[in-house]
């Protein structure tokens, strides 16, 4: 079974993948938007995600081998985003990533989303101003410019969620000094 979700907030995606596993759908493969599941016994696995270095750090192989020796299976990797799983009967497990790294990863996502939003906003506004300067309306151009503005609205929601999550992590970092 294939499901489509935009991979923006990794913590929401991890929660959703675990909800799917509790219903008996095991994650097999994923990309930034497409997730492939296969049917299995409900609640058999717990899933966690991690974001590795973009071009492979020197410690990456050692880290992945350590996880494997701990009974943690790598499910799939898309870019630097990786999903792991472990049988649920072994109890919950966590992949430790310090708050500074989490904040840095969220900041990168915020930057990308902000550029996508600003670019679409600029193209949409400039295009709309040109659409109404002629005697005859270009309906195709108008619909493309409206689509750009809809992209701005759609991507603004995850942008604000990521900013809020990053803000909470920063506040916790200041309080607990990670």
C-alpha cells in the first residue's frame, strides 16, 4: 500500500508511521512524499527516525553498525533521513540526538520552506499584476499565478509548525543546557 505525506515535520511523520504500525502496516520504503507499507501483525514494531549527515560523516558507518548490533533495523533511507525499527516486545527505544542538532536540522527545513514560500509569493504577485494590465485576461497565466499563491498558503502551515517546534526546543535548550 502506498500513502502520500509531505515530509516536513519529522516528528509528526514518525508519529504517523508508528500509528500505521499499530494498525498492522509496516513501513518498507519512503521518499520525501511517498511511503510504502506492507501488511503485518498490528503493534509488532516501534519506528524512530534520524537525520544523518548529508554526505556521510566519518562516524556514520560505526553509528549504523552500533544500531544494528543493538537489534535496531534500518528500514530505509531517503537522502539524510533514515527510519529505523525495533520489535515492540523489546520495549521502547530512543535514538538520541542532542537539541542543538535538532534545532539545526529544523532551521535548515525552515530556510528551505521560507525560500519556497517567498519565491512562489513573488512569482504569484508579479504574475497577477501583469495579468490584469492587458485588455484580455490570460486565464492560463491567471490560474498558474493563483496556484503559486495557493502553494504559499499550503506551505505556510508546516513552516509555522516547524518554527514553533524549533522555538520550544530552543527554550528547553536554554533551560536545561543540552
